[in-house]
C-alpha cells in the first residue's frame, strides 16, 4: 500500500520530512516533484501521475496556496478520486488553501501526520485496504476511500 507524495520544488522540505516520517513507520512511499521547473510536457505529467496513482493506494499532495492553483493538482485529485485512492493534502505554509480542497483531510501539523499514519495502519489491520481490481470491488473500494477521508477528517478536527 504505497503512499504517493506529490509536491512542487518550493515544498520539497515539507515533502521530504513527510516522506521520512512515513518511511520510519514502515510505510512505503513514492515521491515525485511536479512544477514548471521540471520541463515536463502536459502528456509527460499526465502519464507520470497516472502511473504513480496506479502503483499506490494513497495520495498525499503537498501544497501551498500558490501550488493549489496549478492544473496538475486538480488533475491528479480527480484521477485519484476516480480510482478510489485515499487522498490527503499537506498544507505547506500558513496560508489557507482554496475551498474546493475541503473535501479531503488537510494535514498541517506533526500531530496530523501521526493521525494519518494511524489511519493508514488501521486500514491494513481492519482489512479495508485496497485489493487488486476484481469484479464488484469498485463500490467496496469507493466506500473504504470515503470512510478513510471522513474518519481522518474527524480525527483531525477532534485532535485525536
């Protein structure tokens, strides 16, 4: 159940800290940078994002207020939601993110990362993890993804 962490160059420190924290918890990760400095074409970015999403079960998008306006953020969130990935956002910096991102859990403190780690491990423990694609699994995976999002958002709101 790898976690795909996407970020822009300006958010690399937050992305690396998040990556190291997840690795310390035994959670496999894939880290990828997307921004104008990578000199990738639209097609290259779409193919790359799609492959990372196929290879992972969770997406954590590290965002600043400015990064949230990039086309690839909306594209990857849509692709991740359509494929029932567990989506979380990590806010880099003090500024708030646009309202359209409120659908998913928003991490921005060390304690929120702890809650994400706990939620990730609970999926394995309670067998809510994504299974390989099979007949009839689509609705089950969607329900589990929705549960993951709602549960993690509630824990962040409560602080535990």
